[in-house]
């Protein structure tokens, strides 16, 4: 989540702030230690209550924003607001006694997440996948200890988990500060080692955003053919069809497709030069990210030609706030390699990289710290960071890219309108009570 926030603020805005990032990381580690001490001895009984109250207040704000949002996003915002409120009340130990119910929920969440990480890492076999499996095994063991009520009583689980999360975020901030110190002027945050934990094939350098305002009047469009939208008569499998692949009645497998368009000169749509036979028998083998599954690829000429050859996309996400110059420089470098890999260098991988390049520095140029703390409490940033982590550690798919782009659009383009809605809500209430029109 910290990585994504810094990406949206941009290297040029935060490069000189590296001592403050390291200091903030040390402060977060200290707060995590205080929460741990509070859970162990009750020395500072206010710590976990304040932390829970912060989550609950943010949830209330999100619920208020959902009331005035567009119908398409109202339901998602409402659910996220409710989740924040419930999570905050659980941390403050308001809903249940002694942490029994919420600790069981935490244990089950860790167990399911760890099992999914192990399964995905074993199937995809990305670089350093064995380390990912080892980390997931630790998460499964931790889940078992939580559910077994040993060595910590149930009432200590949430404070301990929060203290560990704060300490981990603090270490991330310290690493970020140290790495920002070495970034050259004009560099991109995606060049930092912490952004390159998953090296995609021939990723190349990513240029930093150019002057502010590049991209004005242009529209950046993500086109997505979901797995179910790319074939006829898919067999119903809700989650699998949405994020992995769909199978039609004849047994053919479709993984969908994604492309990024900036008319008239940028169309990022990577496809294998010769269609890969996605039969169920070979699909598991093709999911492995090793170079043994590299095949020659091709860049489709334009969106119009691709639609004529195939079919129209069934989903689109449009951006009007982005950096066109940075995207074009990225495209000039990235298009030199046409290697295709279903997991490591696919259409979804290319579009996610290009989208991040276009959105780097889209927020916080003038007030980076104000933007940073605002992003930390934005539920859409949390959602986007979770999706980004899934794509980076497992594999980018058209469904993941679609959800990631939707979340980023809410952060980058809807944030000003959400702030105005929050400020105007009290005025609207007074207008309604007085009978005056706004």
C-alpha cells in the first residue's frame, strides 16, 4: 500500500523527502511496539482503542461518501465502509468480549490466504516461488496458533496482529527512504529495488513523468475482454471465470485479453504470434512463469483492427488524468521485445505496467505529504494495493487488471469530487432543513 501511494505521488515529489520517510518508518515501528506492550501489560490502554476508532471513523466517512456517489460505485463503497467500521470496532473490542469471534475470523483469513498463496506459487512457479511458499507456510502456522488459542489468548490476537502490521509497514518505509536517497533526478520510483521484486521479462527502464499537464484533452482507455466475454456459451464458474479462465461447452479454455489505448499512436496489445492451444490438459503447464513457456508474440496494430479480427471488448475503463509523455516513452522501449509468456509477460502484464507508468506522479506534486496521508486512509488505495500484490505475486489476468484499473480510477480521478462531497454534505443538510435550494 505504501508502494502504491508513493507511485501515485511520484519520484520527483518524494525524492528529497527520503529522511522523513525513514523517520516515519521508525515512528510506526515504535507505535507497533507500544500496541504490543499495551496488549501484554495494559501499560497504555488507549493505544488499541484509538487505532480502532480511526478505522471506524474512516468507515463512517466512506459510508457518507457512498450516499452521494454514483449508483455504479455506491454498493462497493458502502460495503468497504461497513468493513472499516466493523474492523475498527473489533480492534477496540467493542463488538465481542475477549476477542473470541474476531480472533477466529483472523485465524480463518490467515489460513485461507496462506493456502491460496501456496497453491498459486506452486502452479505459477514465478522467480523465487519457493520463498513465497515458505512465507505462506509461516502464515498457515500462525493461523493454526491463533485458532488453537496458544501461545496467545484470543483477546491478544488483534493487538498483536496490528503491532506486527505496523512494524512491517515501518520497515517498508525505512527501506523506501533509503532507496529514494539513491534515485537519480528524472528517475522513476518503479526503478527502485522494492518495485522490482518480481522482474518481468525485458521490463526495461521506466521513464519518470514529464511536465505536469501532459495528457490534457486525451483519453487513456483500458479495453478488457473478460474470459466469459471472449468465448460463447461458457460453463458457469463465478470466481474462476472472472479471474482465471473460462471453459466453453466444447472444452476450449479462454483466459481473456487486455489492451491499453492512447489514440492515435499507442495501442498496447500483446498476443502470441501463433495461437496457444489452451486445452485443459496443457493449461496447468502453460501457467508456469519460467522461460520454457516463452513463445514469439506480436503487437496488435490498433483497436479497430483487433475488433475486426475478433470481437469488441465487454469492459472499458477510461482515464483523463495521466501522463501521456511518460506512457509514450515507456511504449517505445517496451515494444522492442515481442516475447510472450502467459504468466510472466502477457497482455495483462504489459497493460498493468503501462498503466502504472502513465499514472505515476498523478497526485501530490505540490503537497506530497498531504497526499501521502490522504492515500493511506483511502479504502480504494487499500483495494488497489491488494490487487496489485495479487497480480505481482501470482499472475496478472484481465479480471485483475480490470479491477485494479477501476480502483485506481477512483483514487486518481474521483478523489477531488469525493472531497467536495464530504465538505458540502453539512451545507446540503442545512439547506434541506431550512427549505432552501442548494
